[in-house]
């Protein structure tokens, strides 16, 4: 039997019972695990698409159609996390090893069809083998699973990403999708469901690590004619993209978890608040909801029970503060996204004043697996206080950029050196920033600390949503602190004074420091302001806004002093603090002295010139015109 | 303000937008949705459209204006036919996004947040499109271009100018 192309609705009949769900699961499990033909999958999350995966996908389809290869099916899948190698294509064939192709373009796609799909011989020069990564025994890695990048990873949240087609609900069902929902609504009470999640000790992956079970319990014990479940997909933290990846690669896991949460707390309506900046994720979510409704896994009387659950999508509009739960609720209500004082917490008074739980995408993506495998299984992974895994978005000055999912308690060193491959170009590691604009920097000293929620807070940073941005010796920590403050000033909602005015004053001081106009007293003022804002702001955005400054001041006070006292930027980033100097390569052509707007360059024709530092305004125009590269900044 | 469609076309667009609004007006908290529809259809949310929204959804015009100006995605000036956006999220920032912005500002003759007088180009910065592993990234009408360098930016801008300007000189303002 050949595999049918996807999108056919013949099989999309309503599933009315658990037995029917199981039948469909068995059928699609077999199709995925032991394909009768060949299954070609193209990684088509945002990263893949921007690397050219659309053209690759089309090239495969056209070529296969042209040659009439009926036994080959081409599918879109989500991101497998190895963004450096996009576009990625993998080929599954029953009884054979999976073949992983990297950096594919339409032309290479043509060769693969010709040689591999028709000729039966993989194009080794296009697979992972070309990287020539050897393990200890000298074996050359041919599969992603073998790479050092993947060996320390443990995938719960990203398990299906890159394996199943997110645009076909039947493939999700084929990997035990909706089994957890079926189990909960047919064999457990809502109380037992809350109890099970509590027993797993799952903590919210959105930042603060609040126990998910407790949140559910608060909402479950409220009596109300209407309750809501909200999925927070407003991943505004710059540098974090795991939620996008889950939504693009495994959207049904989130829908299933929301329905489970709805059953547990007694809600029949869910909302997904997702960033408008994620168009692919929005499209796949919309399709997933449509499919789930068509097949009866969302909507009225799910699987023949009395449980009803519907989900709607609301788009964010580019306001970071809307990641804060009360601001997010205001935004869904169609208002300006301004946080309010808590209590009352959303669990008692949330959306339109009704009891509401808000869980982040990654938190929800853990739920079906916890229900299927039990809380003991979940607790056996990670640390005692923070069980399970955490997905990190590795970026910045690191060789292997991408998404990594590791058990809690993995050390930073393992993540950065073993998985991430360290800083490229032989540069020296300086710090890693976690927690985005609310977090802080961790330095060399913290590399061997096992990471979980509590350890990161103890180190003066926080988990945040899991962005992990590596910096090397070329990054100036004062400039980074200034960057985050600039971000918070932009994103402050303007409601409370400490955040609105205080962050602005902090930014002014940082501007002064990076431009060379600061005095030592400014450092004290900066610290005092930071401390005040932290204590008196209304919401978490303001309360955590000083963190990037405080943590860089703690670890890199020497850099601050160098800017303030010596008027130097040791990393040569802050342009105003750099001097321009003419080297021996100068031929005395006088071009620079004629260009200099303030006549700071002196010297005789055909002799080495020099720059009068007291006159120079550091505009850099001399560098631009010098034909001999004889001017340097230092 | 510039609009690159004539008034007859605009009337048609307004009528279509009013039909969109009719469909959603009875729902709860529809203001954001209405603004998304307006931004997508017109490329901005001009004052007459804000008034239509206020009247149809029965919310004060001041509330509409308050929400429009709160969220960075809604704009009061039209986006250009070619909407160029530079990501200045953390990862892009430390990999040189500022240089790319400078290049774009100089080449297009407009600043961050502006639209060229001929309505061809608009330039903005965005906070993280979630493609951090391809940093620094630039989006052109929503399409992501990753791992940009100043050299590639120059090439991209030249291509875009060729594509969007029949006479390249016509963009030389100021």
C-alpha cells in the first residue's frame, strides 16, 4: 500500500469514542514507524523557511511528481533544533537507517531524488557525514542523535518537533496524541487530574517557576458559571524562541494540554494569546484547531463524554509587557496591555472577571507526556526542586546555535561547551545572559552550577523563558546592560512611576557611562535607582528591569570603572570611548587631514601623520577615507 | 501622510473593511482584532478608520486611539510597499544589528519608524522575530533574511531599490 498525500479529508471523520481514536492511532503509528514507501521530511519552521526550505520542499515535490515516484511522500515537519544546519531534510525508509541531509538547496534536492530516491544510494557528501564529526571510537556521526549536540539532550517538549507533520492531526494521533486527554476525560475526575499534575511537581516554564498544579488547584476550587484557560504564547523575551518552535512543530500538544487543563479546572473555553510576529505559528495553530474540531477532539461532547472545550486565538501586537498575565488578560479584552495589582490573582478574577489559569506554551507541552507516563516518571528527570527538562535557545557567540532541551540540573558548562561547542573563532567566553531583560549575566564561576529555577535565582539571574545568549571577549557588558535598559524603557507600559521614570533615568546614566561623561558618583546613583525600582514597581517588568544592570555591576564592576574613570571601553565596543590612531602604514597622502572636520590630524606630506586626541571628535571619517588601512581604533 | 492608492480604490477598501467589522462587532473585546484587520488592510490605522471602528464597536474614539498607540504593531503612518524591519533583539544586537540599521537608514534616506515620501519604503526595528540562530536577521514584508552582514545588506538594499523604484533617482529626498 502506498502512503496517501496529506490533506485528504476522507479519514477526517468524527472520532466519537476512545476505541476509534485508538484505531486511528494504530494505523498512523504504523505509517510513521514502518512506512511502506519512503518518507521525506523537510524542516519547515521559521528558521528552516528563512534558510530556503520552501524552495527545497517544492523542488522535492516537483521532482517526485515528474518522475512519478508514487511510493515517496514529502512532508513538512517542525524544527529539530539544529538551526545551524538548515535547510534540513531527512529520509525515512522501513528497514533502513534514517538519512539526514543538511544545507540543502533545490539543486541538491534534485541530486538526492536522482541518486537516493531513484538510485537507492544516499548522497554521502550531502549528509551529516560531510561534517566528519567523530565520536570517541572514531565512528563518523551520520545521525543527529549521534552528534555531541544531541547526546546530552532529553526531549519531552520537543519530542515530536521535526518528526511529525504539524499540519496533519493524524500524525500527532499516531504518536499517542490525544491519548492523555482521552485518559483524563474518560477515567479520571477533575480533582484527580489536578492531583496528578501537582504530584509531578511541574513548574511554570514561562519564567518564575510557579507550581502548575497549585495554579490549577486555585482555579479549580473557585465556583463560577464560566472559567477560562489561557495559553501564553506571547514569547516576547528577545533571544528565546522555544515556544515558537513548539507551536510550529507540535501545535496539537498545546491544544491537548489546554483541553486537559480545562477539564481539570472546569473550563470549556480556551484562548491562545500569540505574538503576531510569529505568522507561521499562527497559521499552524489555526489549522490545528480546525482539524481538532473537525475530528471531534475539540468542541462539544468530546469522545462521547459530556466534556466540551473550544479554543480561540488572539493576536498580540508587539508589547512585551503583555507577557505579564494581568496585562495579557487586558489585551485579550481588547484594552491597552497594562498590568494590575495582584491579588486578586487571575485564578479567582481573570479574563472578564472569571477564574482563569494562564500557562506558558512550554509548560503545557509537558502535560500530555506527564499524564501518559505518570508523575513518578516526570520526577525521575531533572532535580528534586525542578523536575523535568528545560528548553534553552542557544544563541549569540556560540558555534551550535539552536534549541536544546536538557534535564534540569545540567550544568552551564555542559550546555555551552559540550552541546553548544563553545565560542567560535577561538574567542574567549565571557558571560552568558539568561532570563532576557529580566535576567542577569552568569560568568565563568557559574559554569559548573547545575541549572534549575532556584540555582539561577541564587546566582542573581533567573530562568526566564530560556533564552541563553553567549557573549565573548568582544562584547562590552556595560553596553549590554544599556541595551536591556533601552529595551525596558521602550516596553514600560507607563503606568507606574518607578518603572516609567526610573528606568529612563537609569538609561541616561548608562548613556553617560558609555559615552565617557560619567563620574564615580553616577555608579552609586545607578545602584540606588536600580534598588528602588526593584522594590517599588507595580509588576514584574519593572521589578526585574534593573537585573541586567545589577548583575553586570556585580560581576563586571571593573568594566564599569574603566568606562567611568579611565574613559576606556576594554572590549572596544563603545565608540565614543575609542581613540583613533595612525600607524606606521601611513604614507602621508594627507587624505585624512583634508577630510577631518575639526583639523585634528597633523603631519607633513609623505610622512606619518598623527591625531591630536584633544581635538579629535571621534567621528571616524578618517578611517573611511584612508587608502592604506593606516588608522586604527583602540 | 501618504497613501499609495487613489481615493476611489480607498473607498472600496473602506467599504470592505466595514463589512469585516460587521462580522466581528458583536463579539467581546474585539478592538484589538479590528485594529489588526485595519493595519493589515490599509498598512496603517488612519484617523478616519479609527472613527469607523469606534462607531461600529461602540467604544470611545479616545480608547481606540489609546490602544493604537500602545502597541507597536499598529501605526499611524502608512507602511511602505516595501516594509523593511531590522531585528534588534539581544542576539541580533550583539551580532551587529545596529550596523545594519545604519546602512539601511543611509541608503533609504529614512530613519527608523519612517516611511519614504513616495510610499515605497518603510523602515522599522522589531524586538526579536524568534529566528535567533540566524542572527542578525532582517525581514522584508515579513520574509526573514538571516545571517546578514553589512555587505549582504548593501546587496539586499540595492536589489530592493531596483525592484521597487522604476527610477532609482526619484527616492533622493533631502
